C-alpha cells in the first residue's frame, strides 16, 4: 500500500545520545535500539474517523522516536499496517450505507494527507491487512498443526461444516507478560475491544480469533485448508511484523488501549510462530487523548479531526506543537486552550528565529536531544526552546548563525518547520 511523501530532514551538527524508552512490559527505561538498526512496528489505523487527535498523538509520538533514533546515528526500519478489514469498519460502512472498501480508501487518503501535513515521516513499509491476507494462512495452519490453535464449529457460517479458528492462550506460559493484567482485568476490557468471551465452544474465554469462517454478507477470502473467511485482528500484526521486520523487534508501538488484548495477543501469536522468547524488546504506549472528559473514540464519536482543524485554517505545526506539549505516556483531555497555547508558542518561536542573531544555540540543541533521548520527554524539550526564544526576544544575542542551526534542529528533531 502506498504511504505518503517523506519530509526533508535537515542535517544538524552533533548527535543525540542513546535513545531510551519506557517499556510497558518490564516497566524499565530501555534502549530503543539493540544495535545500529532499530526495527519499529507501529499499529496503524482502522480506516474510519481518521485522523482524530488521538490517532495523531500516537503517530507523532512514534515519529519523534524515529527522528531521535536517526539523530543518534541509528538506522530505522519502520513498518506500519492498516487494519482495512475488521468488524468495526464493516459496521461503520453498514451504518453509513457505504461499501466498506470505499470507506477505507477514502479514510486512508485523509490519513495520508494529515500525516503529510503533520510532517510525520512515513513507514518504510505500509501494509494493508487485506493485501496481506494470503500471508496469514500458512502461519495459522502452523499454529493449528502445532497445537497452539483449535477449530470451533461455526453453525451460522454460510458453508456446511465450516469452523472458526482460535488461539489457545492457556498454551502460552508468558501470556500476560505485556499487560500484567490478571484474568479479571483482562475480562474487563476483552469484549469491548473486539473479544468474544462468551463464544460457544472456546476452550478459554480469552482465546483470540485467528480465522473467521464466512458469514452471510461479510467479505471472504480463500483460506486454503482454513476454508473461506477472513483473519482475526491480532494475527495480522504478528504476521506483518514477523514477515517484514523479524522478531524480536525493537519497539512495538501503539496507544495504551492496545496493551490488552491487542499487543498481548500479537506478542503471544508471534512468539508461538517464531519460537522467540520475546516479540519486542520494548512495548511503547501513547496515553489516551480525550475530549469532554472521555477518551476520544470512534464509538463515542467525541472526536476532533486533524482535517477539520486544517480546513478551519489551523497551522498543522500548531497542532503538532500542541501534541508535543504533553508527555506521550500521559492521558490528557484536549481543550481549545491547548491549541491556543501552541499557536502562541509557535508565534513566539517564529519571531525569535526570524531575527538575525541569538544566544548560541548549542546548549539548547543539547537540551532538546537529552530530553527526547529520555523517554521522548517532549515537554522538557519544548521548554528548552522557550528559554532560548525568550532570551532572544528580551536580550537579543550575538551569534548570527544561531537562528539557522536551531531552526534546522527543531525541524529534524521535533518535526516543527517554522
Ligand atoms: N483517544 C486516543 N488517544 C491516543 N491514541 C489513540 C486514541 N484512540 C486511538 N488511538 C491509537 O491510534 C492508533 C489507531 O487506532 S485505531 O484506528 O483504532 N486502529 C487500531 O487500533 C488498530 N488498527 C491497530 S492494528 C492506535 O495505536 C490506537 O491505540
Ligand atoms: Zn496492530
């Protein structure tokens, strides 16, 4: 699947220290790259209601990680999927009287535009689930053959004797190592996040769907020995990460609503398929962005869309700055004040940088690098630039080259083009 144009990344003298991130699984601050190449798998959108500010916060966060890694001298291999087949997408298309493929195509186009406007560097590989379905069949067959998965009769399927395939979580001794939830904690969110705990015939209520036999009115693909149907959600990300990056990957990224079941299950499936003891060296999660007191979500419909703000003339760089003003691991509620503060900050930075001199910028650039390398601490990074800007605007500065080198650093490190 086509991604979007890569923004120009200016060269900045010097480099960042080793980039460390907080790993959800261990709770530790760990290097985001094990060697001179970092493999990043960041879960992509399910293409409807794109691109709301929660989505944008997530992709800007992992863009920041990619930029900091590059600046530290690490090569980044970045893969992202699109869940362009899934129950919520089919339901939304049904609700709006649209063909689900048309809905997905339209929303993916909007997502590409919004990512481009927000100066998000595209993944090296951008894989739709639909185009990847043929690559999911053999792995699911292998999980069945190896006893990790089992068939459950699907009496409501269109074909006689059809079965759905489930992953047996009780086979995985490390199940729960990502989320650290107990069974009650898992059951509390499993159903609302795509799970079917009460499905007749499952061995364990938390077992995850790997392959769904064709039902009337649903799209279907040839699953070989699995029969006609479509893949489950978690196996898609596990297979795409294995096929395009190899496991263990350095970072599995996404919002914190993916910790369970999605990242727990993708990790279980990938470990079962690859024999690797771990799926990702670090699981990195974006906190939830809310509106009107609740997490922004498609089901609630309390969304602020990037494209709406852009259409209303909001500078995408102000949107990006508003997102960077929060620590990526915090949950927070979006208000107009967030945007006003970001627009104010952008104006201040622009006027400070438009002069023909300023205090030497080296210390500021070092402070930005140190902050980003410390678990992507963007609020601290922005505060360092604020200090340079207010010093410049109040006392000026003697270094004629400072504005230029700092502007390039803000572009390369923060993705803020002034
Ligand atoms: N309110 C929110 N705040 C922060 N991140 C969010 C919010 N809502 C969704 N996200 C994140 O945005 C990304 C895309 O969300 S999504 O469109 O629902 N798609 C999915 O979660 C799946 N397609 C992942 S394979 C996910 O990482 C999700 O965790
Ligand atoms: Zn995913």
